[in-house]
């Protein structure tokens, strides 16, 4: 076989292989959450979404494949100075996703690198307006400000920043020691305050308890005196009623037949009984001159 024939055979073989390869590459299957950027004759033509697509060989070419899933990007630690000139080391994590694959391809060389750099510069700028204590308190402010700045720039980059979180804010060791002492002093102050409040409340409770005890005792004493007075009053009333009943019965007895003689006899009996008691007690008793006048004395009583 001549050299020319061999050259022609190789040339057409390679050409056929290239044509077959181009036809095969013109058929593209795009996976879910992926986007292919297609150029036609070196110019952006269209974006292929998930599914089956057929391109024109030799004219269309896939120049980039973009992942539409959410990206998690670490923002490396960096030195930042607060407004009171304290150096702190800050790092964070950023979450973003591609919303426009064409802008993510042509709007910026590397959107992830650009986002990291912008997040770092924005963080430095915001911390530079805060004092050291507020940098620990205003994490949400820093995060929201970084997200806002990134989304302003991301409109041209075809991305959207979902959130940015600060992982660590590390001050110098001397500042850490001072902060630990401050926290310790604050805890001691709170402990002393809590103890004093507890003692105060304890004394208040004790005084309230004593007050209630004294009130209960005084009320009990008052109720006792009232009960005793009511008892004595009821006793006097009962005695008075009994005396009245006795007097009534005596008067009724006197008016009955033979009642007057019975009363006289009873009085005489009581009289001599009293005299006998006095004599037993060795007491000098002055007797009437004539005991026979006793009846006259009883008559003088009104009987």
C-alpha cells in the first residue's frame, strides 16, 4: 500500500472518529440539581436544566457545569480590630446557593472565593465599629450585615447567600484573663446579692411568722376571755333563775295551808344549827336573854 493511501486511510479514520465523538457529545443528560452552560460558536447560548438535551455538533459546546445544591463554605480565621483597638480573631461559615447559573459562570471568576473575601472584609468593617464587649453581643448584627452585603454583590454573581454564622471570636490571652476575672467577680456579686436577698426574705418570713403567732395567741386569749365571760354570765343567769324559782316556790308554799308554820320551823332549825356550829368552833356566842322570846323574834321577821 502506498504512503498516500495510508495517509488518506488514517485521515478519514480520524475524521470519522471525531465526527462520531461529536455526535455522542451532542447528546447530554443533565442530572437533578445541575445546570449546564452551552455556548454556540463561542457565545453564550442557553442553560440546560435537568433532563435530556440534544446539541448541534461542532456548533454547541458545554463550557461549565454548575451545582445548584446549597454550598457550605468555611470563612478562614482573620484578625479584626474593634473600635477600642483590641485585636480579635474571627472565623465563620457561610451557606449559599446558585440562583442564576449563567451569571455564576460569566459574572465572576470564582464565586466561592469572591464570597469568602467579601465576607471577611465586611466582618472586619463591622467589628471596627464595635467595642470588644459588643462584638460578643452583636453576632446577629454582624451576620445579618454580612449577608446583606453578600446578596448585593451576589445579584451580579448569580448567587444568594442564605445565612452567615460566626463560629468563633477569639480575643488575646490577656483580654481573656481579664474577661474571666470580670465574669468571676460578677458571679460572686450575684451570689452575694442572692444570699442577702435570701437572708432578707428569711427574716421577713420569720417576722411574719412571729406576727401571725402573736395575733393567733391574742385572738385565742381574747376568745378564751369571751368564753369565760359568757360562761360566768350564763352561770349568774342560771343562779338568778334558780333563786327566783326558789323564792317563787317558797312564796307559793307560804300561801298554802300549813306553809307558814313549816317556814317558821325551817328558820328555827337553821338558827339553832348555826348556833351549834359556832359553839363547836369555840366562838363566844351571845344568846338572847330569854329563848322563849324567840317566837316573838320570828314574828318580827314578818311571818
